[in-house]
C-alpha cells in the first residue's frame, strides 16, 4: 500500500477530525448492560462520499463538481465537524451524531479489492478473507463463539441464543450454527426501483408490450404516491419533486423491516443479535445525491434508523447498530451522472451504547495520486476492525475467537478500541 | 447436437413443460419432440407419489373438524355468558368493567412497544393443512419433472374442469388427483365421467341440491331442478358455448343428472363418496340434443356423457382450448383442425391428441406468443432457482393469489383465462415476487442459471442485464422476469 502523505495527516489533525482511536485507553465494559446488536447490510455498494462528504478536503469540489455536497449547496449538507458533512436526507442520523449516539467510519472497506457485487457481498457477510463459498456469516459465528454465561449467552435457553433475521430471506451474515429466529412482513415486499428500471430498460429493447405495462404501472404508482411526496417535503426530506415511483414503498419497507427488528430485540426475553439487508444502492445512472434516487434511499434509511431508536425504547441505551456495504463507488462521477463500483466507503454505527459524535477516518485524500487505482477512495480502515471492536466491547467476544472463527485470518486486524461508551 | 436442436429443446421445455433446468436442454437437444413423446410413455405418467387422503376421507376430516370447532365455540360462548353474569353481579354492571379495561390500556401505552406478530409456528387449521399438502405435492411434481409435459397437461385439464376450494376446500386437491390425473392420458369420455361424477364437482356445481320435480324427494320437499352442472357441462366441459344446444336440452340433461350426489360427509363410513340417490332422480325418458335416453337410473347420465364426449363440437372445443393454452391465444386453425381430427379419429384418446400437439409443425413456431400464466410462471421460477425445499408452500400460494390466480380458487366455473390480455397487467407484481423468491435461492450462479434456464433463447440484452445486476438475487429476478422467461 502507498504511504500516506504526512501533510494530509497534519491537516486532518489540525482540524480535529482524525481520532487516534488506537491510542485511547480501553474502556471497561459497562457492567449490567444488556447488549443489543443489529447488523444492516446495504447491498449494492453505497456511495460513501455522497453519504458523508469530505467538505473540508480541498480537492472535494473539483472531484465531484456539481455533484459535490457542500455546506453551501442548494440543499446544504449537514455539518458534522470541520471536515465532514452528512447528506441532507439524513436528519435522524445527524441528531444521533449530535447526541453522541452515532459514529461514522470513513475510507473503510472489507479486504475485498475486486469490483463484483456478488463476491463483494459474500465476503462482507461471510467474514472470510477471500472469496470462498460459505454457508455461514460472521454474525452467527460471533454469537456461537460467545462464552456461556455472559450477557448474551449462546447456550442459554432463551431467545437470546438465536440470531434474529428480518425478511423472507435470511441474509448470509446471520446464517450458521446458531439457530435463527426470523420474521418477515406478510406483504410481498416491493421490488426496488433499480430492479424496475433495469427491467424497463430490458423490455424497451426487447418487448414493447411488457415495457408499456411496466411503464404505465410506474406512472400509476407515481400518482398514487403523490400524497407521500408532499409529506416527504413537509418533513424536510429530500426534494420530493424528483421522487420516483415506488420510493414510498421502499421507504415503508425499510422502516417496517428495521423497526420490527428493533421491536424484537427490545423484548426482555427477545433475541440479542440480529441482521437484515436493505438493497438498492447501485447508483450507476442519475445517482440523485442531493435530490433523486440516492437521496430518497438515504432518506428511507434515515427513517429506518429513527424507527429503530423509537422501537428500541429503553433498550436503545444498550444498542449498537452497524450498517455496512460491500464496497464504495468511484470517486469521480461517471458519464451518466452516476458512479461505478469502487472500493472504500463509509460504515455507519448508531446506538445509545456508542461513544458517538465522531467521524473516524485516516483520511487518504482525494488527489488523483491518493485514489486507489486512480479511481476510488482509498481504503485506510479495515471494516473488520470496526466490527471486531463492537463485537469485543459490546458482546464480550473473545479476541482469539474473533480472529479465528468470526473473521478467520484476521489476526493482523486488531479490534478497534473505544467505540463503546 | 445442433444449435437448432438446442433452441428447439429450450422451446419445448418452456412451451410444453415448466421450463429448462440443470442440463435439461442438452439432455433432449438430440430429439426434443421425442423427449416430449417419451414423457407421455413414462410408467406412472401423471401420477404423484405423495400419500394423501382421498376426497371422501378429506371431506370427512373437514366435517369432523367443523363439528368440533362448532362445539368449542359453543362451550366458549357458554363460559363467557356465565362469566359475564358473575362479574356483572360483582361490579354492579358492565360500566365498571369498561373503566377497568380503559385503565389497563393506559398503563400499556407507556410500556415498551409491543412486538410484531410472531412467526406462525402453530400449524394452520386442518382444512388449510389439507390444501397445503395437496398444493405442495402439485408444485413439487412441476418443479422436479424431467420434461413436465404431462404435468402441464394435468394443469390444463384441471383448469378446464375446475372446481373451487372456496366451496370444496378438502376435495379440491383430491379431485385433481382422482378425476384428472387418473385419466389425463386416457379417453376423454372416461375423464368426463370421472369429473362429472366426482363429489367435488357435484357439490361445486350444486348438483347435490338438484332434484327432479317429480322425484320422491322433489315432491316431498316441494323442490326441483338446479341446472348448473348440466349447463356448464355443455358450455364449458364439452360442446362449448353457442354450439347449438337449447334451453330444453339443458333442462333435460339436468333432469338426467338428478340423483348424482354424494353421501353426507358426516357419515363415518362412506361419507363424502359418490352416490346415485334414486329418490332425487327425475323419473322418465329424457331427450337431449335430439336423442331419447330411457330412464336407466345412473346409467341414463352415463349414456348422455358418453355421447357428449363424441360430438364433433366437443372435439372442436377441446382442440381450440389445447391450442390456445399451449401455442397461441388464437391458435392456427390448421393446428386446431389436426387436434380435432385426432380427437375424433381416436375416439377422444387424449394421449394421441397430446402426440398430435407436439408433432404438429404449428406447435413449434419460433415466435413465443404465449405469456405464461401466473402459476406456471411461479412453478418455473421455483424450478429454475431450486427453491422448492426453501420457499414454504404457503408463501407460493400467497404469491399465486397476489397475481390474481389463487390455486384451485377460480372465481367462476370457466376457470382461469388463458390469454395474455388477462395476465399482462400483473407483470409489475411479478417483479416483486421474482425479487423475493430469487432472494431466497441459495448459492446460485445467475449466469449458470441463465444458460440452463434459457440457453439459446436468451437475448444478448437479457444476458447483459443479468450479468450487470446489483446482487445475485437481482440477477435471478431479472432472469425470470426477462421476456424470454415470461413468454413461451
């Protein structure tokens, strides 16, 4: 890996945004905490730079041009600190950040360095160092590997010994030796706008009749949800004018899935760890960072975070939620106002158990020479360190188990300390 | 094997089966027509191995279940009445009670939010269980069939002679196994008799309530004819609408069919079985379609049905329906002609008709003009994604209902329509179902599935769309929503 330019580090230290997390004293585990842990897998590759923008980086605006979120944008980005600002579609996350209940880890990535969604997702969820077929995920193995008698007891008789999974499909991350408790909404969940768009494109090339049915339906859905648009605007969400059909359904699904996961985890005798997947982040065309598709998706995700906090009730103080995606997107905007598959991105952590209000980043910079393979945000933090840190301090996972069975072959990736309050 | 062989094989598996899977395209590419013909000659073709209760057994189980349910409700009602009486006496009236419960709900609202409904771990009630096991056996047969032609014929005939589980919940599945599967490759006359004398059909089309005005029961109860079964047998099952029969023919045939009934399912021994009940039967000769049928009891009806099976109008009607189901909404008249001719020449031998269907050149038009109807498409998705052991049958049935075609619950005796116009508006819903079901598939390689499922039928655009998908699940959903997979 290329050495980082010292000047860049100084700049960040001066602005106070780089936290020397590795040197913080390890905080004692808060005794008596009844920990809840939820993993949310964002499939499709979330654009980290559009989610948490490095507005203080001198190369930022030049890099993304009109698509660069800034504090002076028409819909201004939400200031996190002197260097980073949040996408305006995420007011709930801002409030959590301000209440020290959210941590953003930037320039973060799994060990995967290719750009296939399928392989990237498998690796993110399996926790393996290489792309190898796996029928279990890191969350399930983490639960199975916890010592009996602890706050979360894999050998206990209660529901706490099970992994909770939302949705008709148990995400790979939750599969494995520990039994799974799953819940799915009865309604068939709506296919993503992205799937609809891809299909419409295919039909337009191959089958005019099917295309016209799908297109008509989109228009009807748009009319049906005209009221939702108005509500979205009133709530201070992203510009509703560009809202696409089906967005309201996605929003409802995100909140229902995440909100119900929280309801289950909040129960005194409920499961203690859970996972769900929220798809649709593959924004190759007309990304809509400030108003449009990504903005709507981030708004839906923000609603989901709000639903988790509300539904956790008193258990929110014992909660950590990790949101991770398989990889990031290209630093530059592509030829179709979108971004292609990239490398580093953000990982989001929320929950009352966090020592939050921080952006953790060993910022690699955005100059061409600083980009990974001249195109992507360079990864400087291993996502596994973040997750291991949470699993260790929050769930009392053992270092050796974390390095050998949860994230096999990760001895060299130390658990990030000091994430928990 | 040739490229044309591969293409014909893929076409055959989609048009006459539930789609290609695994190496099925290559397996039959040398002789696609031969493979379809061989499917007809398989020992046990059309039968399913699952051990399931007979229609009479199922009807008795449902009757017992309902009786027990009724008894429990009655007990609960009595208990409630007693409790109400007691507490009314203690609290000085119902007003005190409602105050107490209001307080309780106030207290509850400050507690942590209630959990959502738990996953349904309890077994469903017995009638639903019966339906689920029948549906499971049916879907498994479709998902695992090598070629699937005979299964498709079963589905075709089952829709042609439909009953509704809304009326005969326990018997809908058994009816298909007993009446349809047993004769799917046999003689149409036998199929027709099995269907019209099946208790499920007799109950569904109200014949169990029909009685001759001059029958013993009709006189005693001042009741008479219900012509539903007679009319639908003409209109839907045999001759076809506007084929020349008159109201007088319908009335006469309905008289003929009086007495075709069943034994009350509450009877422990033979409840739910077919019975010809003489005291319901209209005495005397009947003239149907210009032919006089002497009153020979149950034989009178059998004689009419045997003749109905041989009318040219019936051959024509069935030929049109088969052509429309398998080949095109408006099938080529030459194909219909061939099918009708075989039907007549072979005295309604359905295996010969099926052979004519797959040997006629018209059936191999490369244009894929048919939109797979919902259930067939779902079965194809399950089959290709290998999810028959993963997706619960209840979810499959829910998906089918979402697409407007709940299994064994057609809204009317004419069954589900067989045209693109009827189903194309459901395409957006199919995307949702495709996305969910594809998400459940485990360890699939979408490009591999594209090759095994569509092979040479896949267009370049479809290949690109699948290859560029965001997730494996999306890739699979796009694959099963591609025009090449939707159409056959």
